[in-house]
């Protein structure tokens, strides 16, 4: 379901002269013996970012996922880019979450980085399901303009591609604008907040059970710590 969005994401990283970094073979591609599922992971080096990870999970009709997080350099206070797209084919259900995940929710930070997301959200009222958030805390590491859709085929095929493109384009623009601009948060604090993000996300991520059922608990524990949320291992 998300192949064209994945290609678009990869293409846009390549246009910014990003290049792929090697990762543990056990993470780059893993096939589930029992459930006919395959997970693929990529790590990119992109100027301005210390880590950009992408995950694609294909469990056929049961579930397809595209997940990505961009972590800016510690000298760059801008929000992280978070995307979590899920398609449950048997039920024709889409869960799509796209956000510029803020390090702070203070007014001055939000007014500096969120005009484009706010505008995008106002154009897509179908992406306003945030009241349905039960696992995560909407006030931590999500913005007031999070794009969140619980929908069906129409939303997945007709709306999501446009939303995704605009969301990505604006994120690159924010990154461009940020260069050479004064910041509110110094790099030690950016580091601390990004690590906190990984610790928080590792605790809450609803995917762990799902990974365990496909690939076993041992692999899933390692995958969470060593690939998805590397900072959660930090002692800070
Ligand atoms: C929800 N994400 C979910 C759910 C699953 C995943 C199974 C629950 C589905 C539901 O609520 O119906 C799955 N998450 C995954 C998978 C990966 C993953 C397979 O990370 C693989 C790497 N989640 C993120 C990021 C964001 C995010 C970066 O990983 C930010 C945009 C958001 N996912 C997010 C939110 C929900 C969700 C807000 C709804 C959960 C809730 O109700 O609080």
C-alpha cells in the first residue's frame, strides 16, 4: 500500500545528497517463518540530521507499515519528523500519523516551526483524529497540529499521497530556514530532549508486541534498543 510513498521518501533523501549507511544484517531484512511477513530497515546519512531511519513491514493482507523518524543534528533544535502509516488490508483500515515532533511545546518554539503544518492540517479535516490517542500522551512529543487519520481506502489512496508530499516538502523547507537562524535550545539540551524522546517512545511503542509475534521477543527487544530507539540505551 505504501510502496510509492516509500519511493518518494527515498527519492527526496537522495535529492538532498543523502546516502545509505550499513546496518546489522539481522535488521536490514528479516523474514518471519510463521506469518509470511518481512521487515526491511534503512538508515540514511543526510546533511543536517544525525540519524534518519526508515522501516517497511509487509505482512500482506494483515498489515503493511511505513515508519520513519528523522533526528536532526544536536546543533539543530527543529522538531523530529515522525511518520507512522499502517494499512490493515483485511479490514480496509488506515491509521496514518504524521507530525513534526516538537522538543518543546512552548509558544515561541511552536510559532517558529509550525506555520506550515498548521496550514496543512487546516486543509485536511480528515486528519484530525488525535482525540483517539490512547497509548501515547498527545502533549508529549506531539504537536497541536499532528496529522492523524483513522480512515479507509479513500483516505489511503486519494488523500494520503498529497498529504505526505506536502508534509515532507515543508519539513525540508523548515530545515533550510533553520540554517543560520538563532535557536532557543542549546545543543546539550537538544541532545537530552532527543534521548528522552527515545526513552519515552521505547516505553510506549505499540509495535513491540506486533514485532514479537512475527519475529520473536528476543529479536524485537534488540530491534527496539539497537535500531528504533538507540537513545533509550543512554545513561543520561
Ligand atoms: C499507533 N503504531 C500504532 C499502532 C501500531 C503501530 C500497531 C496501534 C494501531 C492503532 O492504534 O490502531 C505500529 N509503530 C508501529 C510499527 C512501527 C512503529 C509497526 O513504530 C515500526 C517501526 N508512532 C511512531 C511515530 C509516530 C507514531 C514516529 O513510531 C509519530 C508520528 C505515532 N502510532 C502513533 C500514534 C498512534 C500509533 C499517535 C496511535 C496510538 C494511540 O492511540 O496513542
